[in-house]
């Protein structure tokens, strides 16, 4: 699909049946840090219009910490984790109350999903999240997803929900991803820089990342920036999901396929949910280091990883856990689900299938990582 035109990409977004929309904190709050109900209502109105045309929506919404610190009287976003967690706890309830009321005006119900990075990296939690989100959508409910900032610490700096929105798009097998932020599009340099030009269409976000100057958040409200949004667009693109990036006030036109913001074409056809999880959500628990021949076979993308080509095992993990596959220089080649416990593998290294069968038994005469469980990075 990397030959898609801008018109085709925008049409795909307009015709999408399942859409993940991500909105950042700075798009929902005023300059003092208080939740801006008028902004929230305008966003919900745009989403409701899209839903009325038959789309199923998942809203990934930041704003809990921002809503909380304004309500608690802080003049700016707290920097210590404990206060961030406390303000998120206060702010999440306020955020959901406003969403429930706003969607209720259109006869729509919402459901809250609080999630952490760990919920997307472990296979059981991933499937549980997928099952819950699928059922909510079947019931006509709009899932409102946010990080569980009140309990998470490292996850608070997860990227202002940008990467999470791309992972959620994979979980629900979305047909489009819409990233709403405080700038109207991607620019060749920060918009304040002389000569910065708006980029309306990115046919290949992977290569475009090398040609664009981006910065982290400067708003003081959110935690992300254009870097995290481009990373989310990249994850979506290589998952076969078209993406549009624009400001929250352009939500309606963006969802209608109009020429606002920046459209990102998918660069691959959609893979299976399992392979998408391995590639983007699974957190490797260890590493298998392979020799030159095995590295070449892995890069070709058609072979299972056999023990004969593995020279070292690092880390402790169990059969079924995700692991890195590295070459001898330390370069990550792929992620995969290992078929054996880490403590079993040293006895298997360098042996071919016949040797494994004769020395260790038939149960060891299998690939360390089957090609169906191996995803190139």
C-alpha cells in the first residue's frame, strides 16, 4: 500500500469503520491548566457526527493530570511522580464525567479503560484488553482509553498516549488512526522557524523521519511532542493503518477525509493481531545471538530460527516469552516468541535437528523460534 495517493489515504480514513482518535492534554485544557469544557464538547460533537455515519470509535484521551492539577490549584503541571499520580486520580473522574455528559447529549454511552504499558506487553493482558474493547464496540459504546496514571510511574512518561493510541489501533484492528494535537499539521521544522513548511502528505513515514526536524512538547501541559506522534504514525503505517495528524479543532474535517493536517499512508498490508503484538507491544525478556548465516536467513524473513545458528543466550525467560534476536554485533534483527526456556537452550546451541533428536530427544528437535512467531524489526 505504499503506492497509495493522498486522495486514497484520505478516502480510506473517511470510509473507515473502526477509528481510533487520540487527543492530547493541551487540546483539552486552557493555558492555566484547567479542563476546557467547550473544547471537549466540540471534540465530542465531531466524534458523534462520525458515529452517526456508522463508524465505531475508540477515544484515547489524555487530560487526567492536566485536569487534576488545575482543579487542585497548581499553576503548572507537577514534576514529582507522587503529585502527578494524585492529580491524575482527581482529574480522571472529572474528565470522564464531562465525557459522559457530552456524549450523552447525542444518546451515546461511554466506557472507561485505564491501561498501562504492561497491559499491552503481556499476552494475557493484551487479549483481555482486546476482548473488552471488542465487546464495548459491539455494544455501541465508545471506549475512552487513558493510561492508568494514578498507579503507574514510568508509564506517566509513556509519550502522552501517542504510542498507546497506535497500540490500541492494533488491538481493535482499526481502519484509521487520527492524532489530534495543538498544531495543525506536521511541518518540515518547528512552525515558529523561518521557512518551515506544512507537509500535507507523507507516503512513507519511515523515510520521512530522517528529513523532518521535530521537538518535544513545549506546552507545559502534555508530555509528548511531535517525536512521539511521528512514532505513533510509524507504528500505524507499518501495521497497515492510515493516519492523519492535525489539531483538535480540525477533528471533524479530518474524520471526513478533508485535506487538513498531514495524512500518512500505510507502508505495509495489515498483519495478524498476533504478529502485530509481537512486533510492537511485546517486551522482550531476553536475547538470542545468532551467527552470520542465521542472521542472513532471519533478515530474509522466510526461515525459522534453528539452534544450529545460535551462538549465545542472554537473560532468563520461559517458553512462549518474547525475545530479541540479535546479530553478533548487537544489532536487533527481529522479535520472536521463543519455543524453549532459557535454561534449556545452552545445551542446544550449535546443534542441528538430527543431533538434537539423537542427544536430547524428539521434543528438542524443533526451531528455537518458529517463523510464524518471528517479526523483523
